[in-house]
C-alpha cells in the first residue's frame, strides 16, 4: 500500500476518413484483433501504454495535483499537455542544479502512505528519473507526431 503514480500515453484511432493515417490505424487495429481474437468483431478505438511509473514520489504527485488536477487529489485520470510535462522536467532539473532550493521549487507533501518528506537522495533520484524520462518521451518522434495524448493518475 502506498502512493503509486502513473503517466500513460494514449492514441485514438481514426474511425473515418481516408489517407495514410487512416490506413496505418487500420493496420494497428487489425493487428490487435489478430492478437486478441476473443474480442470478436469489436473495433479497437485506442491504444494506451504505460509511459512512466513512480512510487511514493510525493513531490512529483503534489506537482500534478496542483498543476494538472486543479488541486483535486482524487486518484482520477487527468490529461497532461506536453507543455506541462516540459515544465515538470524543467523544475526537476532546477532542483538538481540547486538542491537547496528543492523545498521552494518542488515541495514534498504528506499523505496516507505517501512516503518520506525529506529532501534526501531518494527525492533527488526521483527528480532525475522524472526529468530524464520526460525528455525521452518528448523527444520521441513517434509520440509527438502520432497524435498521442498523456494522462496522469495515482492510487493510494
């Protein structure tokens, strides 16, 4: 039990129209149907993949709650723009450049099994992981050109 945090990447398939993207989405949809014959003649409408995972990184969670979730810490699923992801990566890099400013830039928060609130090596490691992983996501041409959307949710 504890704070588990997820960033997913979701791509919706074209369901009408023509063109290269429609053809590519049809290929993906057909591949899913071939891999999962139990779904019968239903048509996949989207694909969702796990992009990032954190455990008890309460400072990262607090940032999502305050900057993406309108201060609603309700374990809901929330859309996250690429600009918001870039902002979070930038903040993590600021903390890494000046760890003494961590409490001002990305403060920790208490919660039910949210983990420690110290500005220790675990805190810094989570900042590093977050910045590196977000940069990889944002630099991936397949995720930027392929109409992928990002969503954050947590459970605790």
